C-alpha cells in the first residue's frame, strides 16, 4: 500500500456510446453524449490548472468517434484505460465476445492515441466469471469495477462458486489488482436525470451537498485508514456542466489542502503490487 493516502481521479468518457448501448439512438439522448465531448476541454483545463493527472476510461467507440479529444487527453499526460467498445454490458456477452470487445477497444486506443492501455473498468461496473481472465490475457495490470472494499485495493479472484445451498466459495486471487469503486462516489446517480419506461432516476442534486459526502469519505480515510486509496468516478457529460464543475473545483481544492497524493490508477496499482 502507498505510504500516504491516495485519490484516483477517474473520468468515464462514454460520450454517445452510453446511449447507443441502451438502444437510445434518437437525437435527444445522442446529444447528451455529444455534450461529454464538448466538456472534455473544460475538464482538461481544470486538471492542468491544478497540475493533476487523472485516468480516463474510454470506450473504443468514443475513441473512434472523437479522436481529437482522446488524443488531447493522451497528449496532456493522462492515463487512458479500457471501458468496453460500445459500453456493452459484459454479462450479455460470452467469453469470446467479451474478449473481442476489449481487444477492439484496445486497438482503437492504440491507433488514435498511441497509448497502450493497462487498466480496465467494465461498463456500468458489470462483471462476468470470464472478465479477470480476459483482462489478464490482454496484459492488464488492474481493474476498477468491483466493490468488496472501500479504501483497500486487493487482488481480483477467479473461480468463485456462488453455491445457493451452502457457503459462498471464494476462488483464487490473481495478479490483477482491483481498485474498488462505489456508486456513492460516482457523479452519475447523483446528478444525471434519466426517465425510462421503467422509472425515473431523479439526479439533479446540488453539487456542494454531494461533494460534502465525497469529502466525508476522504476525511474518514485520512483518520481511520491512512495509506488507503479512494477512487472517484466522474463522467464528462455529467460533471461538465458549469455549476457542477465549479463544485468539483472546490472539492479538489479542499483535497489539495489535505495530506493526500493524486495518482493515476496504473501508478496506484503498481505501487500496491510493489508494496510502496
């Protein structure tokens, strides 16, 4: 584990892929994805002003659709990691399909940005019994999709058996570092309004109240689990609205006043593996 507590600042640049994966192909939802690309320069400016380096999880479809924005992310020195090709839920794919989507996404990232991704976040934090092996086959060093801990990275397992007639049987740890996430530290359910035939996700919360909760988790980390890692998840099409970006700026400035290190997910995973 790192000596000092770490924040991994991450952005899921889903753009239009998020809506296409849901079958929402009309101009309305597509335009919501377009706004994510519109907001990327704002986010890069905010990070540059604070000399912060982040991890961007980018679907291959986004890389192919917005090569200029993705190249700018890489040129600014940020990490780029896998996030599916069309933001497809991996649980709807067999192993070959899961590998094919991840491989296609990796190839798009390499072609457009020159970056060789070593990390992964599954779309919507979906996961299958094959995911770990697929990522290891692609040379990934870490994943950031699971939620078994809050501040403690761990090694992802393979071979779990969910026995419905007895205790859950845990499989074997692998070399894939897991950097845990949480819906409570994700901007999407906090801010994004979404109405579907199945219900409404209200979102639209006031930024400072959301970021007070985020900062509370940071302060708990510093008080009770020093040396831990807190992964924060944002989406350009969500956080990129003006008042939310101002709230994020205030939150980041408060974090910078605390004894914390900002690291990319890859640097953090390597530090975990090295015990540093």
